[in-house]
């Protein structure tokens, strides 16, 4: 009988540990998925904070279209300073977006991003950007936000991406407290 109770106690401890581990993984899944996407380029997320593997530049050019959107719950105007830029593969480039708080109160927003076509995302390297960082703007305040990136020349070697000549980098700002980045957006790109 005592052996039976020990077995039941051990089983209960194992089941409790498994349940606690599952709860912990559930809370960690979103940050872990974001890191996975940034490292692998999966789902249109460019690689973050890395330099091109080849380390050099190419004579081949890529057009990068810059897109800006704002979730309807954030009263901001948000647009790239330029709609597109043609870059040499391997060359690090700096572009700027401008955000303006159109409300009469301070507002905090956070931007998410993606790269299309998705197959090109693993060759698009973001060195530095404003995404996933809370940005607070006072009423009427305008801020310039920089993005540094490069397109890895290996994009022209890969049979799946060698035909890519245009890449779109799209940012969407949403209210930081809301966290509803997946909600429908309206374009603030008025140029």
C-alpha cells in the first residue's frame, strides 16, 4: 500500500511538472517565435542584427519599396521619407520614416514589420530599426525614425530568389497598450 502511494505521488509530481512546463512554454511562445522568425527570415521577417555572409557588395541592384501603415486605433500619420530606393546588394543603407501624433494627448506606439516576397526575407538583413520599441510622441510631435538594412548578394545565387528584383519593407504602427497589430490597418502613405 505504501508503495502504491509513492507511485501515485511520483506520478502526480511528474504530471504537475509537465503542466507547469506547458504553461511556461505558452507564455514564452510569442517571444520565441519572434526570435525564430528574425533569425531564419521565416514568415517575411528579415534577419536582424547580422551582416551579409559574403561580406561584399554586388553590382546587381535591388529596388526596395518602403511602406507605412497605422492601425486605426492609433491617431498617427506615418510615412517613409522616400517611397522606394534602389540599392546595391551587400551595401548597408539607411532610410528614414516620419511619424506624427495627430491627437491632443501623448500616444505610445510600437511598430511591427514584414518583408515581401517572403522568399526574399532571409536575404534581407535589418541592422538597426525602431520596430518593437515603444515610441512616445507628444501631441503634434513629429519624429524621424531610421532603419539600417542590406540585401545579401546571395539572393542572386539562390535558385528560388535569383529572379527577385523588388522587395517591399512594410511597417505597421499600433497603440503599444493595445497589442493588436493583426487588426486591419489603414495606409498613412499619402505621397
